[in-house]
C-alpha cells in the first residue's frame, strides 16, 4: 500500500505506481523458452546460459520500471523509424501477410530470432531485399557507434545482424542498420555487409550454450573479477560469483 501522506514528491509517488503497474504486466507475459539470437553476441557464455535456463535474476536487477521504460522507448522509436523510412520511399515490411513477425527457428526451436523488418524495394542506389534492424541509444552510446561503427562499437548487434542475414537468406545485400540518438534524435545509418564467419561462430556458440546448459555443465566466466564492467552490469552477477 502506498503512503500518500509521506514527504515523497508527487513525481515519486506516481512513478512508483507506474513501476508497480509495469512490473505486474511484465510478470504476466510468457517467458521465453528459447535462446534469443539478439543476445548471442553477449560477452559471457555463462550469462547466456543463465538467460536460456531462465535463472532468476539478482534481486532488484533489471526489474525496475526505469529499465522497462527504456525498453518501451525502443519500441516506440522503432515505430517512428518505420514510418520515416516508408515516407522516404522505402518499401519496408515488418510483418508477414498473416501478421506474424519475420523470424527464424533453429536447433529444434531452441534458438529463435525475430527481425525488425525487411526492405523489399525503395530509392535508387540501394540493393533489395535487405534486412533492416533499428536501435534507440543514449547519446554516449550513439556517439560511440558513430565513431567506431557497428562491429567495433556494438558487437552484440553485429552478431544479431549476421545471424538474421544468414537464417533469413538475406545475405546477398548489405543490411540497413539504423540507430536513433534518444537525446538529439539524430539518425545513424550503416550498410552492413554479410559476415558469414561471424554468423557461423554465433551459430556454433548457440549450440555450445544450449548443449552445455541441457547437460548441466556450467561454462566458464568470460571475466576474472566481479568488478569488471560487464559483470557489474550482468543480471546474474551475484548468482554467478557464488558459483565456483
């Protein structure tokens, strides 16, 4: 029960109520029973195991409303980019005729991925069909992407693109990757040629993670200290470092 007689601000009270509502809706959603292709490029294979096994996250990590609102912002900005690209003359398809997302399933359904869209036609100077993937990033992350490019700045996204291109047979033409700066609304665009070697490494990695998890084998951590940046950001940091 919320105490509206406390000294907390109205902003804090309403935000808390929103957080409770978002967490309630989130808890009602069906949990994934597969390894998502969008995560395969993550730095640590043990973290992927925890995710695939649906291990409970550390108390309070990544369950707060603020993080959920950030994810929701990404969905809203994706819808905006769809409209903008279509207005610019691109024939962008985000759903199949039956209303389902474009995607793939492999390893007997234990590896799956859903793409943002496929561009089937559009302005001259580009090649079609092409995979389309979009992200909404904070200013610092967006500037890093602009400075270093997708492969260096965002290897998780690069792996995701390569896997989608391979499994959806969209490897002949570069993918169109777009990113929106959430602060300035600037747009970053990169044409991403197919990296077959990366796609194969990620497919092999999926098999490794799934096989080890189902065999009860815990894969090694990718880092040696719990204070490493990747560990501090991990939803299973406490669980992982309690384990040998």
